[in-house]
């Protein structure tokens, strides 16, 4: 499970490089997410644009990741592809996570003062 | 030992309940669907339901043994597909497929469910789900509506 990180303003953007979050990589997903967010900014935005498939184990891993970070961090999601969006919607997990249509929506330009 | 075959209106899979075999034979079916011009989202939905069903067979019917036989016959019908799966593993608890209930999400973050989504997703996406225990085999069949946006 590969993830890249970019710090934007007060947040860390974490991009999942794999195309699948399923039973085979669920544990790796949690461990990697913990490693790349440790000691980083409070707000974490997970970019799922490369992830075209998630199953119930993968969904469980994303929820577990949210719990793992809870307290030190807040986990938001961005760029859900159609099948991933369908899984979140059917399980109503789309009501639990803050979900952004794309990375730009997650980082709106600062208001001019 | 993966055997897959593409027919005029069907795709058949014979494989073992091993993670690698399940994943690769499922990919062969998804590729077959691609060749028949199913859209990415339709292929993804079929892959999701079959991944849940096959993982369930591997984890529960065969208790992660990895060497149990799985037969999957997928048939292309107007407006969708039908699926028939047979395995020689343990029967479903209480002789029926678990009721997939929507999870209670009105809880603190740390109490959110991390599992139990599988049968719920199958129930939401599959139609006419029938499970039968015949002698020493599990027979599961269902239909999926595809191609209606």
C-alpha cells in the first residue's frame, strides 16, 4: 500500500496510490495511514482518486483508520470514484465522513481579508 | 488450478478458495465483461458483489483453508446477469444467508462499525438471492440488474 503526502496550509493531503482497498490490503492500509500521519497536521484529507475498487473489508479499514487517527487528527475524504462512492452511499458512511468532490474543494482558496 | 471459460452468453469459473485464485478468476470475469462493453461502474458493482460472496465462501464456508473448490457460473441475460455459485464448505449459519442490516452510525467515532457491511452490500445490489444447502454443497444464486444507468 503506497501513499504520498503533501502538506497544504494546515492540513496533510494523503494520496492512496493503489487502485484497490480490499481484504488483501486492509491491514497495510491502516498501518501506512498511521505512519504517514503521525506527528503531522491535525487535518488529514485522503485523496482516493486512484482507488477504483473498495470492498467491505476496505471500507472497514477506512473506518478503522478514522478511529486510529481520532483525537490527534480528523480524517476527511476526497475524489471518490463511482464504485467507491456507491459503497459509501449504500452503507451511509457518506454521512459519517466529510467528503470533498475533489482536492480543490477540500482546500478552498483563503478568503481575502 | 483456475479454469475459466467464456461462452456465447456465459462465463464460467472453477477455482480454489485461495485469495490469489479468487482474485485472478474474478479479474478474468471482469475482463470478459469489458469485452462485452459493460461500463466501468457496472463491472465494479459486479466485482464488489462477487468479491463479497467469494470472500464469504473462503472465510466462512472453507474457514480460510484455501483449498476448497468454488464453481461460479455467470450468465449474461437481457438487462443484467445471473450468477450461480457452488461450494463444498460448511453451511451458512441457521441454513440461510445472514440478514444484512444497515449499521447504526449514530454513535461516537470510536464506536463506528468496522465490519458487517458485506451481506448488507450484497442485499442492496443483488436481486432474487436464493441459498440452498444440497447434501454437502452450498448453492447460492442471484441476479443483478445492469445497464439501466
